[in-house]
């Protein structure tokens, strides 16, 4: 079997066009131009690229994308004050604090990431990291859906891949990907209807016994691990749908680097019925859903103004 390629780039472009059209209609109807502010602390090159990409994607969708650059020497209290200022600023609808924060920040002792994220006004929390938004998701009445799992849900929906009644194995239990992913697929009513909900979900992690056997039993396998190509072909069941969230930079053997996922793509594509490539799979969807959330935030704030 050769798997169908799930083209995240194409689906993300489709979603971005839809968001752009909705932004146009919102502004035409008297709404403010949605505005996302990315707070970037320090000089991490990968974070700089991510923030630049987010800001460009905003502009293309008619959303104002601002970047607030702060030196790594910024203290915890200063950063909290910056976030509080953005909470108060009526022209700002979405706030994202780019992670990871520099390990040597806050005068060398590092930041308390959790308390900074907790400071973000839940109405502007477009990453959906605040305890309020996590709680609402858990209860099946989300305000914002976290961007990467929501992108995956959109991909499954648009590719007409139902998970209802199926066994989904999510490898990884991070607050950003694994946990919310599992929660979203196990809900009674999903954001795209019952087809992308009602799954029987198993969450696997580094302490899971018999991981290979567990994975082989999955109808849908979602890898969010951060270990290059650790999911080999023999861990994929015949006809499974494989979603590879991993983005890992590895040496390409020619003195340069390349990006690979958590799944051994060449091996897995011979077993799977459908599979996401890396790059070009889940990655582009994350930004598309961030734009979606920024528009949602602007609409929510405008409606209550
Ligand atoms: P984390 O490091 O926060 O979590 C990784 C998870 O994988 C942990 O739960 C960990 O288990 C588990 N794990 C690690 N090693 C193993 C193993 N050998 N066997 C089974 N489980 C294991 O990562 P993230 O969730 O933030 O990210 C995961 C990957 O997804 C990364 O490559 C990241 O770059 C990528 N990513 C991609 C995005 C996109 O837009 N496409 C967005 C976000 C992330 P334990 O909890 O026991 O330590």
C-alpha cells in the first residue's frame, strides 16, 4: 500500500483564504482590524523565524501582526508588566509569548514561564494556554482551540477522515500538543462535528510499556514526541492514518541540515493509508489556526465592547 499524502500546505492555504475573507467582512461591518502581538524575548534564531512567519501570515490575511522585541536581560517582573500592558491595550486582540523563553533570561535565573503565560488575558490567549481556556476545552465548551491540535482536526475533517469509534494513539502528553489533541478527539461533539470526535484515545509517553505493539493497534497514530524518526514502519498498522507532528532538525550528511518528523516517513508510507509529510504537513496548519484564533478574539472582544 502506498499512503495518500495529506497536504498540510494546501489545507493551510485554504484556511488562510477563508480567514482573510472573514477578516474582510468583519472590518467591512465596522469591526476593528484584528491585531496579534508576538512577544519575543532574546535572540533565539528559530524563535525569530517563527515570529517573522507568524507576522507575515497575519499581514497576508488582513490581520495586523506586531512583534514586541525584548532583550534576554528582561526580568520576570518586566515581562509580566509588558503582558499586562498588552492586556489593557484595546487595539490588541491576540497576545502570544514566543516559547521557549531564554534559559539565561531574568538576570540569569530563567523565567517562570507558567506565571507569564497565566498573566495573558484569557480573551486574548490565542495559543489557548491559559488555565481558563484549558478548562473550557476540557469541559467541551472551548473559547479557543490550541493551534496545532486544531490544525490536525481541520486536516482530518477536510480530508474526510473520521475518527469516531476508532482507536487513536497519541504519542506525547505535552500541554501544547499531546494532551489537548487527545482531549479534542475524545469529546462528544468536536469543533468539526462528531466525525472528528468520539474517538477512543490512548495517550502514550516515555514511560509507556510496549509502545510498538500499542501503536500497531492504532487506526490513527499521532506522533508528537520530538525524537527524529522514532516511529518505524513496523510500529504502524496496515491502513493506519499517520499524523506526524514532530519537527526535528538533523544533519543531512552533506554538511547541512534537514527537517524530519517523529515518523520514519519512507517506512511508514508503505503501511499507512494516509500520512503527513515533514515539512509541509502539520506545521503550516498551526499558523493558519493562529490567524483563525486572532480573528475569533477580535470578534469576541468587539462584541462585548
Ligand atoms: P514535548 O517535549 O513537550 O513532549 C514530548 C512528549 O513525547 C512527552 O510527553 C514525552 O514523554 C514523549 N516522549 C519523549 N520520548 C519518548 C519516547 N521515546 N517514547 C514515547 N514518548 C516519548 O514536545 P512537544 O509536544 O512540544 O512537541 C513534540 C514535537 O512536535 C517536537 O518535535 C516539536 O518540534 C513538534 N511541534 C510541532 C508543531 C507544529 O506546528 N507542527 C507545534 C508544536 C510542536 P514524557 O512526558 O514522559 O517526557
